[in-house]
C-alpha cells in the first residue's frame, strides 16, 4: 500500500464568471488521515478552494483531487464521500423544522430513495446531538435556536451522516467560546475515533491548534503548508495578515495573534 492522498492540487486556478481570479498556481498535497485547517484572511480563496474540491466550481486551469477523485470528472464520487457544512447554510428558517429532523436529514440524503429512517438512524442522530451538547433541545424548532446553537446542530448533522471526509467552512463563525470548545472537541474526538479526514476552514487557528495535523495558509494561492507550528512563522504571518501579526509561545506551542483574533487590543 502506497501513501494515500487525502487532497491534492496541481497548478490549480479558479476564476469567477466576472473575471476575478480567486485562486492561482495552487499546488499542494496532504496525506490521509488528516485533520486539516485552511486559514487565511477574508477573500483569500478558502471557500473557493472548498467549493472547487466539491465540484461546485470548475478550475480554469489545473486540477484538484480528493481521495484520488478528480473534482470535475468524478464529482459524483466526491459527493458520496464528503459531508459538507457550508459557510452559510441555506436552511429555510421560515419552516419550523425540528432540530432532530435537521440532523436526520443529513443521514437520509445519503441514502437511495425511498428514504425511510430506521432506529439506527435515530440513534445516530441522538449520539451526534449529545456530542455537541444539543440533545436536550432536539424537539426545538431549528429557527428558535441561537446562532451558536444552530452551528452546533449543523456540525451534529455532519457527524451523524456518512462519508470519509468532513468539510466544514467556518463552523466556528459567530459562536462564543463555549460553543467553540464543544464543536472543536466533538470534531477532535470524532477524528480520533473514526477513520475520517476533517478539513476545516477557520479564521482563527488558535482554538483548534492542538487538534490539527496539517495547515494550508492561503492568500489566493497556498502561501504555506505544514504543521500548525511550521505555519506560525512571523514572516509568513506578516505577509498574509499584515505588519501587526505576532507570534507568541505557550506550553511548547506557537500561536499567532492577528487583528482578527482580537487579542492584540490589549498590548
Ligand atoms: N460568486 C462570486 N463571484 C465573483 N467573485 C467571487 C465570488 N465568490 C467569491 N469571489 C471572490 O473570490 C475571492 C475569494 O473569495 P472566497 O469566498 O473564496 O474567500 P474566503 O477566503 O472564503 O473569504 P471569507 O473569509 O470572507 O469567507 C474574493 O476576492 C471574492 O470577492
Ligand atoms: Mg469563506
């Protein structure tokens, strides 16, 4: 058995219909199993990369593959192995679907029709909601939840579903530190106990620092790839986040403080 590649890109470029080049000269490869973080400032092409991997956007040049499947030619294979949590989910908030139904939907959509739920499905739903501490609210209409609670439910939906790669685009956005801890801990445990790869887009590497194996640092191309500590390099961080970026060391780990992380107001 050779090494199994989780994700690889070769000479990848992506252009939007208006002519904007969102990604150019993207080259990288990441082995499986991995917990990968994609980081970079607003507009650096993180969501574009994820959408391209999923076959939702087409490369203008080059290719990207997931577990060996080409994002264009083998889009259907990719859909089967990926569980995707988009940056902004378009769940209809006017329809009072309950929490348990939202999570169950994630499982049922991976099944061929007719899509009946079994007791195995319902148990998976409860187990996933427990992991993010939302099982008490499972009868609640989803629209009545707070933003952070909704994010936790959407992560539970991904956890309850099937597929060997979880792709989450900013699952920590708009959550307080309690919800962040629950989400990060649930994903870390899930990765440790199951044979799954996790790819997570995040603004702030610090909350997931100790769980992550590989980091892609983006600025419309891949500026750096490596372990969290490799990426926490002052020159690289200044290049991407500007001159106010700082690196701090704590318990043998290096963390980056940028304007985004909000810490540097006190220095
Ligand atoms: N639908 C679109 N049409 C045209 N340009 C787009 C579109 N979506 C994104 N872009 C542009 O592509 C670039 C990369 O956007 P992308 O959404 O991938 O960034 P991001 O790193 O995910 O940012 P954020 O942190 O804000 O989510 C930006 O310059 C953006 O303006
Ligand atoms: Mg984005």
